[in-house]
């Protein structure tokens, strides 16, 4: 069972560089999302998607883009990396938009912007 | 706006003891879900237990149980017979039934189980 797979697990970027964090799930989940986790804080929602072709902003969307061309994949793009984007990023999915469904998380991607 | 508060930044207990982690939340809604997630040193977020607000019965999962007090907006997690593998960060999270699919997270409690 692969579940939610994120790549890369670790990345160091220079300020101004762009990159894409990949996320894939093999559970045919409709709902996918990206969170960031900073020290001493809970997770904060960046972007989410309720199905292929549909995305929306979360709590902290600035500096990030997403797309959802397939049910399986939900990449997160950093357009011009800034030190404030140094964080741990989690991709998550759940079976449907129903808010009671359990959310499954990937293993996290550690991003450092220098 | 909903908020979730975990007032204990860190706790430690001896192996086999029982420990209770506190969580309070603020909402004006009557229908919602509450979750406890565990984040071990590997960093992966693992669901421990969930509670539907419309259910009066407290959820249980093996050694894990909750004390859900809806009127007091309290959702504590009790871990019985604690084990070394329970060492982790524990996060409380709130999800409205009418939300934009967003989980509102507490800041977490670091739980250390000592041998």
C-alpha cells in the first residue's frame, strides 16, 4: 500500500529558485491538500483540491501554485523561493469532500531556502 | 473563526502509566469533527482517534480514548498503559462540517514516555 507519496523528502534551494514538490496517491481519493508545518505551530493549509481540475486557496497560499490534472497527482510549485518558505510540507488526501473522512498524510518534505 | 488550543507544550510519564493530553477549541457551530493525530520522530502524521460532535459516546481505539465535553468545548486524549512507542508530538484538530475542508490545528503537545 503506497498511500500518499511525496518527493523529494529533502531539498535545499537558493532564494529565488523555483521547484515543484510532487504528491501522488493511489487510493482514488477526491480530496487532496498541501500543508506546511513550522516549529511550535500546527499545520497550516496552503492549497487544496476537491477533484481533478478543481483547486482552491487555503490559509497561506501566497508564493505557491497548484494544479490537479489527474485524480492521483497534486504538485505544489514554489514560484520564487524565499527563506520564509523554509518548512516541512505535507501532502494529504481523503476519499471525498465529506468533512468527516479521515485524512491520510504523506511522510513530509523538508525544504530549506538559503 | 475556529481555534484549537493545546495548553501543554510538553509532558513526560513513566512507561505503563496513564497520561491525559488536553485540547480545547472555540467554535459557534454545533456539527463538527475532532481528531487527534500523532507525529513520531519520523514526522509522518498518523490518525489516532476521531470524534463526531453529534455523538455523545466518547470514541475509543484500544489504549486511546477521548473525553469529549461538548458544552465545555474540551476534547482530551487519554493514553492508558503508555508505551515507549507512544513518544511523539500529538496534535488536536478541528474540522467543521461546513468548512472549506480545512483542518484547524493546535500547536501540539510533545509527549515523552520514559523507560
